[in-house]
C-alpha cells in the first residue's frame, strides 16, 4: 500500500475485523516492523529514528488506555513528557506548563487532581489525548478513539480531534469501525480488506455502494447530508455471498 497523510488532515483507516487496520497503525509508529516497505516521516525513514525521536514526532491514543491504577489525570498527562526528558531527569516547571496547557485544550484541566478511576469513559479518553498532546507531536495516531463511548462522547472526541488537527496543523491517522463518523470527520479514507487496499482517496471515492458490498457484505445507500456537510451511509440489507441480499 502507498498513501500520504499531510498536516491539517485526518486520514481514516476502515475495514472489517482482521483487515489489518491496527497492524498498519503499529507499522506507522514502528511498534511492528514491516517485512517490506518504508514509513517516511517528513522525508526520513522511521527505521532511522530512535524510539525517543518517534515519541516526540508521534502521539498515540490506543484502543484501550489500560489505566487501572489511581493516578491523577495530571500525572497521566505528565507521562507524555517522558520522551523529552533525559535519563533520570524529572519533570520541571516547563513540563508542568505544557501538560496543563494540553489539559486546557482538551477541557480536562478541572480533573487534574482527580483519580483516573473516578472519570467517565469520555473524560478518560480526553485525558489520554491530552497525554499524547503533551508529547508535542506533529502526528496523532488514534486506534478506535470512540470505542465503548456513547454517541454524545463519540461526537465530542472527534470534534476535539478535528479542532486540534486544523488549529495546530497536526496530521491525524484514525482507525475506525464507524463508517458514518469516519465519513463526517475524515478528509481522506483508506479501505482495507485482508491487508490489501481496496480503495483510497476522498470520502465519496471510497464509500461507494460497490465497496460496501464487496468489503462489508452490506447493501448500502450513500447520500450527502447538507445539514452536517458530510456523506452518510444507510445500511439497507446484509448480503450473504451465497444467496445475495437478505430481506
């Protein structure tokens, strides 16, 4: 596969379970080593970068935060400053200022002294995004950032991400299962099936009835909704490859 993600742009990675979405994201930040090919960050091969350099270039928001200990929200966000510190160096006033700024941007500064175990799912996710921002990255990698959140918090998180990408000219790559949210918030899409790119490009080029039938085995109608200025996907039927559309 070959694609480019630019500053000020959100690229969505779509596909059914097992299609390689999370694997691709892990290859981008070198959590996995691809057997072939190269990931370039501003023209430099990621294989030439140290783990510290990668962590200052890329902020990762994982599918599950895994924060099960009673750290405060501020302590979690300060962890994002780790890659910028020398060995055995502790956070200073500048790091604290950067962490607090990240929390203000994500609207979680009021939770600074609260335990993560006391926060809701949406609040925790905003804290994790703040931690990624505290790294001061140029690239945000988000793996299912709205997973397990209710509809209100899904919109809230993606509005936040879009605002950050546009205002700070970040590059964001988002793995998502939600076709409608991806259509609404992504500038470009990549559709995967079994590790292969089936379609890539603008939303209307990727989310077609033909692609929905081929990859997701659904009969779908794709329409433009001027109220939200985005394309929407209406699922009409599932498709059994043996017998055709179900009614």
